[in-house]
């Protein structure tokens, strides 16, 4: 009876896991599949999960868009069903992807530069108002981003950074730094204080103790912070929409969204752009895969 119960439990867990996996991966599978189809095949009923005639025309159109002049006449003549339609903003896609990468990497680097020393100081240096400052920073993440748009806009306009990548870097740091500090404080507090004391006895300064002792031990937490910061900056839409007006500073989410408001809509072209958009996060996840699980649980258990 016990063996049958264990077998039934195993079957149930396997079925539940398979169902959850299908639920999570189905949208990604459809995105990749439809990027290799023409619009006529995408909109067919029933839908084709496996392309009958796979094509790379959608990706070729993305990289060739900068060399093609898109006008009202050419858009009107284009037929989305043949896969030959190119949105008027298609030439901005590759530059916007570069803008997103520059912004995300800049935010990651500056976020670590600010959050790591601040978290170490709050975790290992006792000072008046320490606990209050930690929870005050955390409460800033309770405020929805939409409520911060006007203050951010006035600040950015005052410094003349509208329609500049610097405006996104500044605002994204304001969003990511408090949460990053909270995560790192929890992890640093879980490390023994004796490490700090031993390093200080050996003649290390506070900075040397941080860089030589705590940073190597906190690598899983740092990876979690890097992934959180990169994904937040890469996917952010609202602030990028408010602070960028021209292609020179627009990021990828803004340009991809513009494809849906053109003369007509090419689902195949949008899905191909979506595949390109998920490549950098997937690459980062593969690189740091060994640290992701331990990093996401960093500081969850103390002692």
C-alpha cells in the first residue's frame, strides 16, 4: 500500500510538473515558432506549432530594414501575408537593441558600485538609524512607478537629459539600488562577523575586507542582483516611453511596441523582434546558471 501510494504521488508530481512546464514554455515555443512563419500561416486555423514552410525572411527583414526606405506607398503596397511587409519603424530596431544593452549594462555596473559598499556598511558597521535606513529604502519599492513619473520627469528636464540615455540610467538606478541593497544586506548579515574582525586584525581596511573577503563569498547574491537589475532595465517600458522621443535614445520595448501601431501589423515581424529581445537575458541566465538558485535564496536563512 505504501509503495502504491508513493508511486501515485510520483505520477501526480510528474504530471503537475509537466503541466506547469508546458504552461511556462508554451508562449516561448509559440514565439520562436511564429517567428519562422509567414503571417498567413500564423493566423491560420488551427494554428501551426511547427512551421509547414519555415523561413528566415522575418529576421532578414530586420537586418535589412536600415537599407530600405519605407514610405506610405511602400507600406500600402506591402502584403503582410507574404512576409514582405516592413513597419516604418523597423530600421530603429537594431539601434534600439544597442541602446537597451548600453542602458542595462550601465545600470548593472553603477548599481553594483553603489549597492555593494552600502550593503556591507549596513550589515557590518553598527551606527544610529541603521535599521530605520534599511526599511526606509525598502519602502521606496512599495511606491508604484507610475507615481514617480512626474517627479522623475521634472528632475530629468531640469538637468536637460530628456531624450538621452542618461535619463534612463538615472531613473533605473533609483528603482534598482534600494532592492539590491536589501538583498545584499540580508546576505552579508548571514556571513560570520568573525571574518570581518579577522580581516581587520590582519591589517585590511574596510574596502580591502569588502573586496577580498565578502565579495567572493557573496557571489551568488551578486549574480541575483545583476540578473534582477539587467532584466528590470532591459524590459522597462513606462519610463522609457516618457523620457525618450526619438530613435537615438529609444530602447527596444518602445520600438517593438511601435510595430503594433503602424499602417498594419505584421505578427511575424513582431515575433522575430521578440526572439531577438529574449536572447540577451537567456544568454545571461545560461552564463550564471550555477549561481541563480543559490542567489535567489540569498539571505533567506540566517544563522
